[in-house]
C-alpha cells in the first residue's frame, strides 16, 4: 500500500471539519490510509502573522457566508457555532492519547467532536465536553481525565504541532500526499488528481 | 439578458489572472455578460489588515507553489514573474479610460497586460510598459499618456475601488453573481452552480 495521506486540522476549523467528512472516502478511492493529525492553529498564527478568519473586517463576514455555502455545496450538514471560535486543546490531547492506546477510536472521536461543534452547536471546551464525547464512545471517565493531565500526552501534541510547523503547515485543513502540500477544503480536486497521477 | 457578472481583480494578482482566463467562457455558458472591474489590492490590504500573500512566512512559499500547480491544473500558461508583486495603477487607469471611450478594447487590453506579466514575465509598470500594450492594440501613444494624467480618469479608478470596498471586495479575484459574492479562483464550481440554479 502506498504511503498514508497526512491530514492536519484544528478542531475549531470549519473548513477542517468539511475536509474531515471527505478525506477518508478520497483515501479509500486511491487505496491510501489517512493519518489524522489535529494541531493548534493558535500556535501557528503567531508564526505566520495571521489571525482567526472572523477577526478580519470584510473577510470575516465573507468567510461565514462561504463556510455555510461551501457546506451546502458539498451536501455536508453544518451550522456556524454560537460560540466561535473555540479552544480545541482538550480534544486534540484526547485524540493523540486514543491514537496511541485505542487507535480504532481516534477517528470516531474526532468526527464526534467535529459534529458536536459544527452540527449540534454544542461546546467542545472546557475539557468536560470533550471528555463526555470520549465517554460516549465507551471510554472510562477517570482514565480520560488522567490522560489530559499526563505530561507525555501533552508532549505528544506539542511534538505533532512542532512537526506540522516544520513541514510548513500554516492553516486548516492541510493535506500532504507523498510530500505535496495542499491547503484548504477547496483543494480536493487537486488532491484527487495528485493521487491518481502522482503529480502533473 | 440577466444582469452581468461583476469580476473584480488586481492586475498584479496571479489568481486574478487565472480567473480572467476563465470568466468569459463561464459567463457565455449561462448567457451572462461579464463586467471587468480592475482595482488596487493595496488600498484594501490597509482596511482588512492583510498583506501581500508572499509576505507571509510559510503561507508565501506555499502560495507560490499553489499558483503554479493551480495554473497547470487548469491548463493555463503561467510563470511566476521575476519582479513580483508589481504596481498596477497605470494598467487599471488605462483600462477604465478604454472602458469609457473604446469599450471593445478594454478586455483585450486587460488580457494582454495579464499575459505580458504572468506568461511573458515582462514588467507592466512603470507606465511606459502599460502604454506599450495599449499602443500595440492600435491606440495613439500621446492620447494614452494624456489619459493617465487626466484627473477624471484617476477619479474613475478611485470610484471603482471605493465601490468595490463598499460591496465587500477584499481580495482578487472577487466575483458577484446577482449580489452573491465569491472570492478566489477556486470558487468557479460554486459560481457555475449559482449561475445554473440561482442559489442552493
């Protein structure tokens, strides 16, 4: 099997959510596994000198409209969360803890977090909300709470964020196919072509 | 005939160039005229708080790659100009002078400017270069030079830029279909769907 696709995203990112609803099907179509890598956009904004989309005059208003329209265009359920943006640290830490201990639950957890926030308009922070999602997947509450405080789990997320930055990740979603970078939920046509042809 | 499509762009914008090579065919397919409206991104960056793409660490490097790849994906000739970005004031002023006096030459002039810069890698500023393009279309050199200094022509461009800002234009290309805004050369699938369905 060819190398996995790397899928970087922030749990607070609407376009990351839209990509998360499509990336597995795209991978499957071309015989590729997909490695999900949540990260924290806040850490990256500081380096790149950008800010959350909705903080920009004009661009912020347009983006809200574009997110809703793009979701309808793709046929993906989406609501603009009442409290947006949100922190996403707890969900990201729980994700990597699951990836290392119960890997079969990591993606279902990520999708459940995304849908809770962008479909049900429910909060994913503070931690109790992310913990609740993990509990609903059958995990033990105390174990999750302990993982969230575990220095090794904290370090795991930090390592992933640093590795993403080192690879040039500056936005969400961000996808690598055999080293080729694609930024945005609107590059899936190019991603598919790259998977099909190996470049053009 | 339904209302024209409004097509806003900056002559220094690679994605604006890519859009300029497609927008007329899209309009024709749905029985729409296209009104071309060059503007000056610099005026807008100040309001929105953004900067030229290539000024951003990481995002700048990615963007150069994405411009080249997107052009290849669309089958549109494209070279990253040696001197990038560029001023685009002279070309924009000549465009509006033509639109008001020799309208049949305005779009050919715009396309010639874009191709000179993004295909032939030749400068479009200072003014002598933009003038040369207009001369090659059969216009009289002294008349163009006079138009560039004409306060009415200067005011015409300023009015267009202000009107664009008032409508929410913050990037290039920026397209309106019956009032619906679309930002980016990567929204043509949604533009076409909107033209076909009137919204969804």
